C-alpha cells in the first residue's frame, strides 16, 4: 500500500495588509520591505476568525477536490504555531468538530514553517503501515495573533492563511509520495522563538510587559542557516532518489523571504518558471506557506496529475525538511 496526495485546498482571509499600511504603523517603508523580503502584502484574519476557522475552510476545498466522503477521513492532523488555544483542545480537534467528524484521531504538531512537510511524513507512515486510509492534513496559521506590530523587524514578515490536503491509500505506485526527509536541531531554538506564555515564561504581568507573547527573530543568523540548510537538504533528497533538478516539474519552497528562495533556487539551478513564488502577496504564513503556494499553482493550471513536486522548508526549532511528491489528484 502506498500514500498519495489526492488533493489540495487553501483559504486566505479577506483583509489585506499592504506595505503602505505598515508605513503608518511602524518606522518602515515599501521600498525597504520589498528589497529585503520581496513581500508587498499579507492577509490578516478577522478578529472573530480563529486558526481552526481558516483550517476548516481550506479543508472543505481539499475534501471536495479529493472526491471522497467526509466520513471516510480517519485521521486529522494540523500543523500550527498559532493554535486556537494555548494547550488544549487541539486545533485539529476544533477543525474535526467543524467538519462534523466524530471518533476520528485528531492532533496538532508544532514544527513551525516545516510543519506541512512533517505532516506529509506522518500521513505517509500511517497509511503505509495500514493504520489509516484517508488522512486530512492542515497547515493553518493566524500569525497576526502572535506578531508584535511594534517590532518593525518582524511585523513586516508574517500573514495569516491555511492550506489542506488529503493523503490517501493507493495500490498505484506511480501515484505514490516518493520520499520525505525531515529533521531538527534545537540548539538554534533561540534564533526564532515565541518566548512567552509557555511553562518557561508563564502568563504573568512582567512577561507580558516585555512582550514575550510575540515572535522574536534574529534575522541575519536565521537567513544564513536557512540558505545553507535548505540547499543541502534538497541536494540530499535528490541524490538519494537518483534525481536532478531537471526531473522536477515544480519546486515549492517555503515562502519566507524572496532572497532566501532566490539564493536556494540559484544554487540548485531550478528555473524561475518552475519555482513557486507567492511570498509577495501572502508573506510568511509558516506551516500554511507550502500548501497555499501549491493551491495557487493548482488553481492556475500549473500543477496537474502526475507532476513531480519538490517541497522544501525551514523553520523555528530549527526544523527542516523536503519531500518528493507526485500530484495524484484530478
């Protein structure tokens, strides 16, 4: 039995936060943001929209496109660093409830921007072991809820959104997810971190006064490690599977920063026309980044049945991972 990616779907909130809008909030400007990140705008969820709401709407689209009965889903896993609740219930449980699913295994993972690659690895393992048949995976983020809009170095980067996919069992090896590689190194944890509101720095007045509930990042250090790690990770998975960049139909890197994507693309000799670039209109949406980019490519006709996609991500933890995935949907 093999695991196949049968569908993709995404949802983005209606509100658009542009660089011009940010000029009115912090000391920055459109030219500075564009030159350093490639980002022009990002989506922001409504006050009454939770992460599970974004994930639910993306899930509906993925389920419809997979052409399966919703009751055939036997596992739901959500990757997020901005869950509905601090500890419980999980955002996956909330999405399951909104979908009307009962008695279905549901849980969250926290792997930051690499979350969707981790999800593919999990779904593949559960299906190939025979434990599950149809797994709904979701990368969903309301990063605006943990973004400090007084910090000009981070507030320009992040946006909200969700992407979802159905991974199903198949006997057709040609449709199978080929390989997933994922790893982590916690020694870099302090370079990209949300330091407050956990057991290390609990919700106390002094911690909130220091704005520890928001994401903190040492940008230059993250950039250097990200480019090196993403490049090596892709080279490793291609070599392991006796493939080259010419064998890849579409390269879908995590959409964090145009300069990072371009540096990796150039080092690996991927053509620009075969490289996903959605960072300009969505910013960094962490675990939702790759499925949102994949959905845009699908809806524009750039991904079709049988195409070989190479996914590559790097995020807080540090975590990183890559995946060789055939598109097995219609």
